[in-house]
């Protein structure tokens, strides 16, 4: 996020002495991307940020995937993954259940009722969509108060924890990259400012206002990291609490953006999916479909045409409203549809005719398009609706 901020107590010049009230030095940490050739921030710590006193293995939630074979469109009912009151003992990190994944991105779902441990993803950035509930996301940059409809973007290696607020379950849809996640380049000037045609801008972003110092000794942090075999986990123990930052500045930090602040781009005829894009990563994009005025040509067909996105797998997470094109498919709130490359897909039978003359769609969905095939995680296999692939034909398999 190339949008400079300075928060808390920082010296006038970078890489110069910054002294504590008792005369000792604060410890400067440069947190930067792409070998310090891209965005970065400088953080000033009370204690040495690399000091650890113990390390042991952490067993990650099940990360195994299986190919989408035979190649099928799939409907996944994510709310079925956390039945009854089972969410009360879950947190938003250890409770994640892997739904879909490939080498570029992993999509997980969790329902949490308790605070997570401190956690750091050293594999890539995370973009976590809050389906419902509210939470404080504590980070070394300071806290973020998040609520239903927020995207929470956490740069790689940001130490943080999720603390649910209130009695309602916190439902989160976690998009974990193997690289970085950022606004689409076409929305930005060559210097990183949002351009006038962008559907959101800097004013819509919420960042930590001030770091909050925490006390504690022998504090554990769960770290997800790369390994020769794929992904691995380690638990570090720090002699002092890692939330010891007195100030920071730069262009790399966590932020939140609410889906209600996305201004939809519409036209006289149906607009293609790229107009709904909100973020991009290496090998995938994130789009959202929000309540909007629909096509106003007198002969317009408001629902999408049947389409074959020959380079992508398309994943839709249905989070609100009434999704007109999917009526009759069984899809509802909390559903995910996977439409893989190689399969033509589009509205359910009867949806085109029902949409004629519509002026407004009240729908809310988060879409991830990937440019490599997605495989099915444990959460997908546990929540699949077996009837969905045949919902366009109205009949089951012929064998």
C-alpha cells in the first residue's frame, strides 16, 4: 500500500539514533518487501525484535488438497463446517478449515468464538473477509477494529491476533497468498495514488491509529512459513511481548476496507467481471459484487451471460442479498461455488427471463479468480452439495 503514514514516536531522520526517556536506544526494524526494493516500514521497538528463547514445531490445520477430478463445478456449504455451538471453542487461526488451494493462494473458512494466539504468516499476505461478527485485530502496528463486510489486509510477517467482540460468532473467509496482495495496478498512478476511475480510494481505508504497548514475558507466536515440502509451522517464544513498538512510518502496514465503500461500475449492457475487481495477487484476483443499479439498455439482459473463463477457476462466496442468477441451484448465504476452467457456466435455468426489466440487484459476493487450477481442501470435501453439478440440466449423472 504505497500511501505513507507516520504513527507514534519516530525520529526525524531514518536510521539515526532514537533514544528512550532513560537514554537507551530504541531498536529500529526495517520490514520490507521484495528484498527491500519495494514498499517498507520502519518500526521502533523497546526490545530486540529478533530475540527468542525457544522454538518448537506447530502442526498446521490440515493443508492437504486433492485434484478437482473428475472436473466438476462444485457447491460448498461453508456454514455446515461449524454446526451448532462448535464455534465457541474455535479461534480464527487454528480453527481455519482449508476449502480450496493451489501454489498461489489458499482459501480457508473459520468461525471463531475465542481469541486467537499471536500469529504471523511468513508465506504471504492475507486478505481476510469478515462475513459476520466483529473483532479487534491486534498487530504490532496497532489495533484495527473490524466488522461485518470488512476486508482486512495483513502484509506478510505481520504479527497479529484476532479477538472476537460480543456474543455473535466471528465468521471469516481467509484468502492467503503466496506473495503479496494489493489494489489493482490499473487503479493507481505510477506513484501509487488511487486514480479518479478507481471504485475506492485512500479515504475508504482504515489503518491503525497508534501502536499499543503490551507487557508480558515468554510470549508465544505461531509462525506459518515455507518449507521444502510445502508449508510448515513453528512456535517462537519471545522473552518480551512483541507488541513493543513505540512508533513506525512507511508504506507497509495492515489496513481494513469495507465492501460497502466499493462504488460499483455499471453500464448500458452487462459489464464483465474485471469492473468488480478490488485486489490482485500473483496468480489470482479478488472481485466483489455489491448492490447496484443494473444495465439500462432497453434490451439489456441483466444477469451474466454464459461464459467460459478459459484461463481461470472462478470461486464465488455468497455473503448477502439475493443472488438472482443462482436461484434454483441450492446456493444461499454462506455458499461457495467453484466453476473451473474448462466448464462453461452461467445463470440457472429461468434466471435470464426473470431478470428482464430489472433495475437493481441486491446481491453481495466475494469472488476469487485463479490462473492455476484449484484443488479441494478438507473443508470442501466436508461441505459439498453433490447435486449441484447437474443443476443446469435438471437430471443426475446418466451412469
